[in-house]
C-alpha cells in the first residue's frame, strides 16, 4: 500500500508539473513533449486505479497519434518564435483578467462550497466477476450510451471536415493530376518533333 501511495504522488506531481510546463514553455515543440509526459503519467495513475484499458488507450491514442501529430505539425510549420513571444505582451491584460476570474471562482469553490461525502454500503454493491474491465466498459459504452457515442463521432467528423475546408488552399498555380487527360493522351499530342539547326543549340 505504501508503494502505491508513493507512485500515485509521484505520477501526480510529474503530471501537474508537466501540465504547467505545457502552458509556460515558449517553444511549441517543448510544449508538445511536456504534453506527452503528462499523458504518460496520467496513464500511470489509471494503472494504479485498476483501469488498465483507459491507460493503454491514453498511451496508444493520445500519445501515439494525437500528440505525435501535434509534434510533427509544429515542427513542419515555419514558426517565428521571436515574433510569437513579443505578441504575448499585447495579450497580457486580457490574460490577467481571465486568470483573476478563474482564481476567484476557485476560491469560491474551495472556501464556500461544502458537500457531505458519504461512502456507499459495500454490501449492496454487486460485483460481476464474469466480465473484465474492458468488457464491462464496452458493454456500458456500446449498449446504454451508444447514442451519445455516435453523436460524439458525428461531432468529431463535422469538426474534421470543417478544419479541412478552412485550411485547404486552392492555388491556381498548383499542379494537380488529371487522370482523364492522361488516359486519353495519344502519341500525336504527346510527342513533338523539333528541327534544330546545327550550331543553334537547344
């Protein structure tokens, strides 16, 4: 039990510290790397809690796909760090205002809101050992909450299509492949004989 508590506090401390560094890092590449570290520590906390499926999904989906995609996009973009850092000062009043509002809300929550925590009677809890953690999560997700799951998928699909439409760049000078014209080409239109006079060059 002592080892589990030490691991929990260790993962929690690293996760919170890396989450702060995601926001405070001036380099976007460093922010993505700290985000990956935060995901790994969150997966460690899920493993301690016994939710191994959520831990593996967090590592595979978020670290393996989303965070690495963020990293490649940031590295491929030609971002001028000096100009981006200088523009932060202009947004400082708005950021301080929003931070003050969030801090006031947190103070109100911690010092004024009270809730009586009651532990449920463990004798009334029915534990079904027939299904594993992953099977139980799948049954709840794909039976009772299938409508919400499908709606979430449609929202993500609509947002992905909207992002593609907003970011696509229709340049008239861009070269595009015309398969129909390539298939219909013949030797008369593809080959051109040029009579070059001697000494004139190409």
